[in-house]
């Protein structure tokens, strides 16, 4: 299975990157999508302040597809932020994402 990363702005790695992950990690992520009831969340969470990052997450499971756009910082549920963090950790994307000053956006 794979995770797809698409870097556009203010990131070290621009463009599409794919990373293979184990079935165990897929099961872990899928479980988290279902635990937070991802399919019932809004499709978009707009920023409450300007000039933040934007994260898109999506899943195709059981014949259903869902994508959520989260414009940081937003009033998205904390569970969505935790899911995004889990995806970042499993995909090891920390080294790709930087802010305008070049500092890592995602901290350990």
C-alpha cells in the first residue's frame, strides 16, 4: 500500500512523492479513519487566521471516497489534527515540510 504526498508551497520537496507502507500501518491508519468517523466530518475546514498551511487528507475504503481540506489553523476537530499527525509520522514526511523561514513545520 502507499501514501501519496504532494508538496506545493513552502515545502522542501515539491511535487508528488509516494511511499510504500506495511499492511500493519495501513490497518492502523484505516482504523483511525473509522475511529474518528472521518466520513461524517465536513469536507472543508476554513482557516480562522490567514496565511496558514493547508492539508488534504483522503481515503478510499469500502467503495466510498472522502477528501477533507483543512486550512490551518481551523476549528476542525482535534481528532482530524491527530489523524494528520499520524499520517505524517507513518509517511515520515517531516523532513519535507518547512515554513517560510525554512524551519520544520511538523515538530517531533
